[in-house]
C-alpha cells in the first residue's frame, strides 16, 4: 500500500524548504467552522515511575503543527485539558477560546519546534514539539527523569506535562535569550562560568550513573551503530563528503583517539571519578536572563478563567519579551557580588547527564563559533572561537568560585602544586607547550584549560554524528521510492503529496508543511562536515591523525584551532 505525505505549496515562485521535523496526523476537513470542536481521545495517566512527581500527567496524544491553525489550536487545548495543566484546563473548547489562544513560534531551535502559548490573562506556556529522528538521538524517559530531578532543585523551567511527541513547560516571563555577542562579554562569561559550576556540583550523580561512564561516549557509540545502518545506502564518495574519509576509516580514527584520551587519565576508571552532572549543550539560545518578579502563580484555584486579571506591570513587561536573540539588551551585569547570578537560567536539558566538566566547558567554547540565525547557519566561524585570554577568564572564574558564595574571592591564591588525577599529557613539556609563568595562574586553571583542548575533539565527534542522525542519511538524497503529485485542499490551497510505498493508507499520514522558519533549511550534513573539520584539525595537532589519511579535496576544510598545551 501507499501512504501520502503532504506539504503545502505556498506559491509557484516561493522558495520551498522542507521542514526538518515531520509530524503524523490525520487528513482533516476544512477549517471554516469550529462547530465540530472536540477533545482528542487521549489516554492519560500518572507517570508510573517512583522518581516522578505524582501530580505529573502524561498523554498518548500527538500534536501536528502542520494542520490548519484553528485545528492545531483545537488539539493544543484538548491536550492541555487531558494533562490537567492548572488554570489552563478550565479553558472551554469553543470558537471564542480558539480566537483568544495565541501560538508564537520561537526561532533558533534545531531539534524541536518551540512555541510560546498565551491565552488572555493566564501565565504563558512553552510548547515543545519533538523533531524528526529525535527518538534515535534523545532518550525521552531519561530526559523526563532529569527534568523532574532538576525541578526538585528549582533548576530550569517547571515541567507541566508530556504527550507523545512533545511536552508543555513553564514559559519564563520577563526573560531575554542571550545572543552570540552577549555570551562573549567578559562579565557575562564569568557569570556563565559560575552558574555552570553550580550545576556541576549541585546535582549529585547516582553511583550507577558514574559506572556508565561519560554520557557523550555512550551516545557516540550508540549513534555509530545507527550510522552503520546508513552506510550501505551511501557510496564511498557520499561518506567522504561528510567524514573526509570513509565511514569505516573515520570509526578507526575515533577509536584511536578515545583510547589515547582515556590513557591520559590512566584508564577509564579515573575518567569516571571526575564525572559531574553536565548540561552538554550550552549554546547561546539555551541561556536566558530571567526576572522572576511578579511571575503568575501555577497554583490551581476556583477562579473563573475568563475573569482572571493579570497585573498591569507584569503584562507590560511580558509584552516586551523577545522571542528572538538578535535585538535584546541585557541588564547591567556586575562582578561586585553574585546576587544577580540566579537571573541567568539554562534551559533545554535534552543532552544532560554525566560528563567531565571540561567537556561541558569546551562545548560552550565551541558554541561561540555558531550563528544559528544566519543564512549559512551550519557554518562554524573559527575566528570567533574564544581567545586564550577569553578562555582563561572563564576558567579562572570557574575554578575559584565556590558555589553558594555571595561575593567574589578577590585575592585567589595561585598555587602551583599538581593535583591528584591530573592527566600526564597535560603537564609534560613538549615543543607545543606554552610557558605562562608570568600569568600566575592556579595549577587547577591550567589543568582544566588543557583538558578542554583534549576533550574538544570528543565534542566535535558528538555533534558531527548528531547531524547525520538528525538528517537520517549520509548521502542527503531523497529516497528513490518516493514520488510527488499535487492535490488541491478544501480551501483552494495546493499540497505537494509525496507517496511512500509499502505503507497502509489507513495508517496516519505524515505531514510536512513548508514553512518560513529559520531552522527549516538547516544543512545538517554540511554542519557535520564542519564538525569533522574540527575533529581532524585537533587530532592532527595532537599527533593522532596524519593529514594524508584524509581525502585531499577536503584538506582546505580542516579547522586548526588553538591546541597548544599550557605548562604548569
């Protein structure tokens, strides 16, 4: 049998871009009337894990954002009711309610589609719809447990409920998403360092988490098996265009590097001893300045949802909330004390878990090169990688900060003794070692600085595979078994229909609507190639890869970041 896949054709002269996230849904009738509004027939229940909040609800419903807007709104409200979200669950499913419900797409999310959901005077919600191939990337059960765990420590937004392909969270009012320039400001960078250390040392790891080792390498292993399954459908040239060599040879390089990396610590056991709870994705879009002043209550009450009044001052502040990261102004950031540090909030814990702090930090440094709002958003701008001074600014703050402190340690003691467990490679002298005696840097700062260099290739391997898995292919070609026709919708709109063989027509149809969203045209395979360029540049400088192992056509795309090791 065949299964149709729909995507709306905007106009004959439109620039068509297929969405990176596909949704499943039924074909729906014309949206000209609301008379048939009905709740989704979703089964919901308490989460059955003892570690979860007993008041947390899950639903088996699926939301499809490619439906006509009024149908999408209708289903959003129905899922909210099934999830029993306080106050929101009282909104009636009527035409008037749908008119007052507003959904605003938030740009910059690559893995998910994210919306701000507002209704009259109620506190806003954040609606997150999971993207295509995400189940291969993210363990949603593990993520849910992480979010509940963080919520118990008042870290991150409150989780309000989950459904089959997404979830609802607290929307942080009066928040400003940092942009690519603001994370570079020295005072902001120091604030990020302090908040990151609070996360690393504020969420204890379970013993079994430490036994599992660094999460990044567990995921790299899992994803490598998924790429193995794609290898047969990609030519050697397809593989080289992504990995600069064949996939088989790339795996050999990765195994060689991992063995070398663990050897620097004296073995895997010593690596595991250094594990902390890490975010692992601190790109600028996941960092917010948040003012909790007059945040509306989530507590349920007997008030009529239509008569609830929002404080006028709060309404004015909320209305100015920026959903992009391009034109925002941060409040004054000072190092005189740390009272404003709590205003810096990290969100999106999809990849959170046990890793070395050096890995989390080097991931953040690498994100300085990104601009996810540019036309060529896949590109890594090497010249924007933090300078040595900028990295030391961050690392010195991280090392000297004591979580819970209210004022800075104004006179840090340098200290020159080598701490236990320091990788031998990080302290040995070689031609690549830079002696910074005049800097009076604490030994622990130098050690962490060097660790961020040797873990940088791990981070690049991780995101290179992420790009391939998210794309779902090494070759980037459309499947040959798909064929396209066109249909006219009930209101005159034109749909491009892609027919997929061997699928039952009675099954739900996967719908991909062409939209004008910044992340829809993200080039995942070119992003992977950019990350591979970083991998090879680092490993060549570390003496682990010879340039001759790579296809000469891609030598110009190897990225050589500063990989000099500092001497203690």
